[in-house]
């Protein structure tokens, strides 16, 4: 074989090797960054191998085999190192390896399915991340609130890269998005940008996994009960908490706009998040055929949909009106200008004074803590009591389910 033909064959082997290894990494949800760190080479070096621009280092094949599930023999054969006459043996070896690996995976899936059936959503997310990457340390911290009604609102997942030097923040978040892309919508994952309660300091990477506010699919409409109920409020009025409690008690599905269908990439962009929430709200306003409660409490969405909300045909709306202390706190927590909050409050008052739809009016007492503070445990108890008030009105005035069902609150069988 001429040197030119040999060089061409070598180049083709590199490309083939790179394509096969890249596909194997993709199937295992491993990024180039994570794989490069695992085999102790730079990202650029591994990328050059995957692009077929350089020969892979044979000393890394043992670790690559473990990462990708491709046999060591097959990696050698694809790289053009193994003599051609041994090629069939390489493929037979790989087929046997994949069969054994497949049987092991089936057993793992069965074992995990038994465990997952009773495990909370946050534990399932943490297990998924740790099974897909060895690059993160995960701390779970449940956010329990309330005294009279002790409820699990959500769980924080504090993530810490275990390798130094740590990746830049944007790169690290991209890595997590890549690893958990399929879980964002079903589990309602979002980055916690505000202070994470129950932590000393604020960890740099905190995923919030909602519990009672997590998305739950709608059910077929009951011919008598209101098919769709909107919990409407201002930022920090906690209409989303009340909506989730009511949905739980009624056996309805639940949709919080903050956790609605969206691409993970939109999570990092404020305009993308708002656009996704607006689109999701428009879809929910137009669909009154299924039993669900949905909540709207974002001032930007309220502003964009003021006219549409006022003319929408909504079966029932729970309007949660916060007092001045909660409105002021909402300005602080959600970075809402005071003038904007005042405008949105006037919008809410218009709905209350001339209701365009059937409503249940719920006022949140401003006496929620000493010295003007808002105590989170007191607030949860207040919202639990308001949910009972809302359920009483739904049963009495809007053909909702009877009291044996609606008296059941989350966490209280």
C-alpha cells in the first residue's frame, strides 16, 4: 500500500473511531468536558480525537472502555491498531459484552423501579445526576414549613463540582442542563436564584425541586365540578401554594406557570422564561376541558395578559389578595419595582370589583410575624387555612367534591 493510501486509511480510521466513541458518550449523557476529565486529558485533546484530527492515546482506552461501554478490543480495532484478521473476533467480543451489559442494566432498572416507586422527586433527581456523572457532590435539604400544618414545600439540591479548578458558572450550569435535560418538565426543576432557606450562606448552584407545586397532569373533566380553576395572585401572595393545596384536595391536576413546558435553555434566559410562561398561560386559558388547577402570580405575565385575562372565559378563579406588607415583601424578593407592584394591584382590584368570571375572593392577613416580618411557618398555616376556605366555597357554590375529600390537606392523610 502506498504511503498516500496508508495515510488516507489512517485518517478514515480516526474519523470512524471518533464517531463511534462520540455516539457512545452521547448515549450515556456524558459531555466532552466530563469524559475528558475522567480519562485525564484536556477537553481540546479529546475533541481532536472525536473529530478525527489526531490519533487517540492507547493508554486511555481502558478508561474509555469503562466510560462508553465499548470493549477495549473494539476501540483498538476501530483505531486501526488491531490486525484486520482479528476484526471479527473484536465484534464478537463486543456483542457478547453488550449482551452482558444489557442484562445487568435490566436488573438495575428492575431494582431501581422498586426503589423509585416510593422515593421522593428530589431523591430521584439526585440519583439521576449521580448515576450520569461523577463530577458533582449533591446535598439535599428539604424546606419544611408550617406549625399547625407541617408541609414539605420543596427540596433544595445544592450542587458542588468535586474537581478543581472548578468550571466557570455558566459552563457548570450547562453541564447540569445537559445531564438532566429530560427531567426539567416532569419534575418542575428550576434554579433557585433567591436565598435558599435552611442553608448557612447561599450555595453557588441550587436546584429547586417542587413538591406540592410540582406539575401534575390534568384529568378528564367531571360534568358537575368546575373543570379548570385559576389561582390568581401577585408576587409573594402565594397563590401558587394555595392552588397546589386545592388541586391536591380536589384530586385535580396542577400547573404552576413557573414549572411549565419549556426547553432547558430557556431556564437561563429571563426573556425566554417569561415568553414560555405567557404562552403556557394562553394555552391553559383556552383549555377548560380537563380537571386542573393552575396558578398565575408573575407580574410580567400579569402585565402581558391583562386584556386577555379580562376577556377570557374561565370557569372559576381563586383571587388571592395580599395585604401591603406582603406586597412590599414581594417587591424585595422578586425585584419588582414598587410602582409596578402598585399597577398590578390595581389590575387585581379591577377583577375583584367587576369580576369577568366566577370568583372566590381570598384575602391574606398581613399579621404574619412580629415587628413587620413575614414568618414562613405562619404564612404556610395561613395558606392552608385559606385553602380550606376556598374548598368550602368551591363545594358550596360551584359543585365541587364533598367535604370528606376536600378536608384532606397535603401531608395529612
